[in-house]
C-alpha cells in the first residue's frame, strides 16, 4: 500500500483541494510549481544550509537514560526542542519562505495555535525582509503571551481571531479569508500537514528531515536504522508526519500517534479526533473531523494550545484507517505529569504538546531491549505559566 499522496492530491480517500473558486489560482500555482522548486538543487542547497547554520540541525538524538531505566526500554528523544525558535515548526517555514521568494510573493500570512508556528513564520520573514501577518485565536494570545511578544519583536502583525472558540480553527478561518482577499501578492504558510493539496505533502516533505536524521543517528548509535517504536503527538500532525515519514515503509517500526484527550475522550472537552471524528471536509481537505450529526465542526479542547484542532491531516487519516499507525489519546492530567517527570528525570522541560507523547510510555509494556524514539517536538518555555498554575509552583 502507498502511504504517500497520489497525483490527484489524495491519500486513499483523504486529501484533495476543497476550496473557494477565488483561491483556485493560488493553489493551482503552488501545485504546479512546488515539486519543481523543492527538488531544484539550488533550492535544496539553500534550504539545507539554513537548516544547518540558522536552525542548528541536525537536532540531537538523545538516549534518555533515567527515563529508559524507569520504563525498561531504550528511549531516545529526537530533540526538536533544541531548534532555533524552540520547536519543529521552523523546518517547514524555512522551506516555505524559500518557495514564496521563488513565487515572487512579498506578503506572508500564517495561522498559529501554540504560537510556535507564528514565531517560526515571523522569524523567516525577518530573515528575508518580508511582511508578516499572523492570525491567532484570542484565547491562545492570552495563554501564549511570550510567543506573541516574540512575533511582535520580529516585526510581525498579530491579529486576534475572535469568532467561535477563538483558537486554532478560527485563526485558520481568518487566514484563509485573508488569502482569498489578497490572492496575488500573498503566500499562506500553513503550519501543519492540513489544508488543500499540495500543503499536506509539502509540509510533510519539509518536516521529513526529522526522520531522515533519526535513521542515520540511530544507525550510528545502535547499529540499526530501524526502531521498534516511533512516538509523536498529533494535532494537525506536522511533527508526527516528519517523525514517521522515512519509517512509513519500514514495517518493523511501529508508529504511534498521540492525540489530546483533554479532560477525557467522552467529556465533551477533548481533541481526540480519530476517536471522536468522522469523514468530512475541513480547511480545504477531506479528512477525519470532529463534527455534529449535521456536520457542524465541534469545538475541540486541550490544555495544550497546539493540539486543540478538530481535524487531523489527511495523510494521518489514511495511516489511521489503513492501520499503518496506531492513534491513541492522553488526557491533560497525564500529559502534565509526564512533562514534570521528564523535567525531574532528565532536566528537560518539554512543551505540553510533546508531553502527550511522553505520557504514552506509561501505557506501553516493554521486554527491556526495545528501541523507542519519541519526537520531543518543542520546549516548554512557552508553557511555564500553565505548568506553574497546574502544579502550584
């Protein structure tokens, strides 16, 4: 079975481009040009040079010895938290800003939830001297104030989304409206493996550097490039897609994607899309979406601003329905405890998003010789106030 996109923009039955007519020229231009640009040797040279000298790649693959001793397996952390800007998001924005330059776009828009994609977009716009507008839910602006400050310091305009739940879904809606109104000079840097084709494929390709590095780093450390388990948290799913990408055809590697159960899958305050959702169209692609009987999108909830998305990338929907990857969920409480545990055992404070992936280790049973890779997708600086409030620090 193929786990990659076909020529029509689908992963099995998921994907496609369900867009207003006004956006068709933008998406068509991207679809026709993105592979040609990305695969151009000069593009690759500039992209890889920036990843090395600006982002600080390769990110380390770290054997967490105390964590490993606790759970009885060899647990490696892929340290995306050590990238410039503190998360995996920069891998994608560096690629897309180079693409925008080649498309002749002078104005960049983006949506952000946890603020990490907004920061990463503002960063590359400052690097290249392009105008940057970031849409962010009013609720997320409150809970991610340090990231809002970072964006503003780098010259970005942050516009609050005040409709609906005032979170990531609503910020995405506002960004799409902007793109419809400014089709000729604007490039929309989508931050996850969601949206109309070619975005899910394009973002996955830029994030695939995570698993590409992991394979040779594992080979170096263990003598094999194939781990037993690969874990990553999933909202829209860009860090997970990057972490899974080069293991998709490696049947030995069991892929586990961890969603946010929020206050519990059946509490009405959750973002466990694959458990609660059904087929539908959201933000330009067919995927699995949390929705009511009559097709209205359900407001998701998670303590982590980056996982409260009511859908999932179409490639993830395909991996879920084809059973290539296992999709599970972790509650707020479980994630917060896992974040504190990593801080105390390894001296690393993870983003709450990443803590969801770490929390699943306690649900697994190991024989003692398994190799496990967990994508530590971001650092916890942005979440300190949430951690402090939760634990009464």
